[in-house]
């Protein structure tokens, strides 16, 4: 892969909001991953709740090959299953449930009788009180517990629906607290670290301590640890949102289980609150689940879905994530194209508003990131350039949501991959000296050389360099220093 990503096409062709695609049965081939990347995928998600380690290893290798082939940074996200209770293997793969039907949830592996649903959790009946609601498949199917034996839970279907193997089960009133980071998660995560995944998503996080437990495991097993993403989907995680976010490298608003664990009317407010706090803390945030669910089987989204996608961008999300749409759906490429078009329109509106309104809702500190963004706005600069070792400075500048695009120079391809989920930010890997420790003259010469050689900026474009807020005027073969402002 060349040192410069091919993202540096004309600015009008670049989208700031990032797109994450879940790979699955319909999208793991080299051809399909290539097509997804070409139409806008920035990150490939591997859901370890499904598939074998052999399957996931093939997917990791495929994504890396596509990345090299296209000259594009593409992140690999490992999504751990956590203590999720799931439906086992239904003989025909699916089961039609009807309202009023009586079904039994039984331990997976027991002989299946009529109206029996296999469940991975062997002792589920022990922990579910009578009268409790049981939600299947992100709450699309609701059951009520009406009886139980030592191993089986008898339920009445409150609505009709088709249940597929492997779907999740939620019981908000379950009388047991399961550890978020399970032994199986540790086994899977060790595999992910050995194969150098860029991001790891932790399911059913409850507190900052859960994240610290994962970080301790990661640091003891990897010299180049991936970013750790907390999936906020439990009630406890919402209550502890501020500390969970601080303990995370990035955050995912997992709206499927979040809407089952909490009253659905509160989910939009929770989404806005989490995104806002992540923006303040300079933590990349992903909005996930049912973004374009109708497109699993239809070529066009609903108006409500496109509005939902746009509102996530308006809220300040860094990335939009597709799940079943690209893993098992009939129109994975079309789904990415829809996200791409909607995000671009939303971004254009945001930029037009930003040019006329103050950014009063942002942090009030006098830090480098805010000063850099303000200087870029005041001078009409097209780009903000920074060098970063671990992505921290780049994320802090992206937090300000500047009108100027951010180019982050790094010597690490793994850091460049991880930065692919950060909004407004475009990474560039270079072996040349661009570190903050370099002298001003060396920095000026190195940055100018790279910018001009790779045609990142056009003649007359203004660029702000984040180290000392240095603005450069690009003019043919040289860069002229226009302004230097020391920021304490």
C-alpha cells in the first residue's frame, strides 16, 4: 500500500461521516468487500456472535487484501458477543410464531418438541420471574412468562413474527447479573489481538470498571492495543454513561438492545446525550442498529429511515453502522450508497449553518483543538494538518467539527486504520519526519513536500498546522508561512 491513501481525490468526493459495514454470508467475498469499500465502507465489522474463528480469519485477510488493492485505509472491528442470551439452532433456520401461541424456551441441545425454542443459556428459567416480558430479535417479538419448570420457561406470544436462529433474547427483569467480559470473549479477543484487529467492541458494558477489565487484558496481551469501544445498550451503562465514555477509546450507541432495556421513547434522548458527551470528550461515537432495516429485503429505504440517518449526522455522530443490511440483506451495496448520499446532504447543511451560527454548544476551553478550529474558520482555510502518534490530537481537533477537513499524519498504519471511524478526519501514513518534536523549519519543509507531492491541496488553498497553529499558503512549488500563533 502506498504511503498516501487514495482518499485524496477532489474534496467534493470525500464524505466526512464514516460508514461501518457488518460482514456476513452475503458480503465476505473479496469481490463484495471490494465493492463495499469502493462505494464508501470505512470499517468492516466482524460479529463474533456468529461464524467460526476460521471464517473471521478469512474475513480479516480479505479486508487487508482489499485495503492494499485499493490503496485505502479500512479498519477491522471485532465485535465480541458478551453475555448475550441467544436463540439456538432452529431445525429449519426459522420459526413462525403467532399471537396467543404457547411456546417453551428450552436449553439448547435438548430434544426439540413442537412449539419449543432452543436457548443457549441453560438456566434461563431459573432467573426469569413469572409475568416478566421476554423480547426476541431486538424486541420485534414479545413473550410473557406464564410458567416454568427447572429447565424450561413457558411463554405466551404477545405478537406474531418470524424468529431466526441466533437472534438475541432480552429479559429486562432477569434476576441475575452476568459479567460483561466473559471467558468466551477473552478467547475471541486473544484471537483478535493475534490477528491485529484495529477496534474491539465490548457488548453489554455496565460500568467503567468493565472497560478497565478489558483494557488490562488487552494491554497484557498486545504491544499495539486496538481501540476499545464500549457498546452502550444496558440500563446501567446509560446511568454510568459519563464514566463509561471516559474509560473508552470510542463508543457505540447500540440502539437495538438499548430500546429493549429502556422505554423506547427515551432512546432518541439517550442517543443525543451520548453523542453530545462523546463529542465533548473527543471520543469517536458510532450510531448503530436498524439504520436501514427495511432495506434488508427492499431496494429503497423508508422516509423515516433516511430522516433517522440524517438526524444521527446532525447530532454529531462520527460513524453510521449497518448490521443485517450488509451481512444478510439483499441490497448491501445500495444500503451503503444510501448512507453516503444522506450523510453528504446532512453535512452540507451543517456546513452552511456553521458559517452563519456560532458554535456555542462546544467546549469553552482554550485548548489547541478549539484554537485550531477557530483559526481555520477565521482564515477560510481548507485543511487542518496535524501529526499524531496515537490519534489523540487528531480526535481532539475532530471534536470541534471544523468546516476545514482534517489531515492526520502518522507513521503507523494501524493508527491510520483506527482513525477511519472518526468524522471529518482523513489519515495519511508517511515515513517522513512530521513529529511534533521536529524543528519548525523541518516541519514546514516536510509537510509542504508531502502536500504538494500528493496533490492534497490546490494552489491558493490555506492550511492550518495544529502544532503551533501555523497557516500555509500553497502556491505551486512552495509553501509560504503566513501566520504563526503560539498556543499555551
